[in-house]
């Protein structure tokens, strides 16, 4: 998967499929989240709720582009890469493939967020540095 250093396998489950017999549009965001959680664990270890002292993440934006249907029991590969890093937010790009065919792609933007204070905060420096280092790979 060109340009994606972090890739996970994913097998489509019954709960991912809708009444049309294919993967539900909302399930793709769950696929992105699953890959993101595993990416953060590998990066740090970090977690969506813990990227630093009193700092988690909150999703501020998501875009999904559906390219081909996906079905029950499809064996997918989901790639994650860092696409942008700012002072208080970062964006990740995702690519989903089945047997080398693009099925979906998209991006999410996540901000550093203090849940105890209820506000957006700067990304902690160790987390930001880990993103920068990963982006260079």
C-alpha cells in the first residue's frame, strides 16, 4: 500500500453490513477508528483518550470517499498515515483495499482536548514529536 507505513488487516463482520448486503457507510468510519486506535498504540503507546497529561483527542472533522462495495467476510487492509500536523490538531489519511483494489479512503482531523477542562489544547510535545517522526518514515 504505497505511502502508508502503518497497515492493519480487517475482516468484515456481520455488524458491518447493512440491509443492502454491503458494508454500511457508517461502518467505514468505524474501520478508520479501529485502525487509528491501533496506530496510536503503536506510535506511543498512546490512546485516543491519552496522548499526554490531561490530554486526549476529539474528532473535529471526517471525510469518507467510497470507491467500491465491500461485503461480509471480505479481508481488507486499512492503511493510516499522518497527513498534517498543527499546534493543536493533526490529520490522518486512510486507505482501505481488498485484494489491492481501493474500496474507500478518507481523512479525519483530531484536536488535542482536555476533557477535565472541556477545551481544545495544544498537542503535547512528545506526542507531536512522535507524529513528526512517523511522518518522516
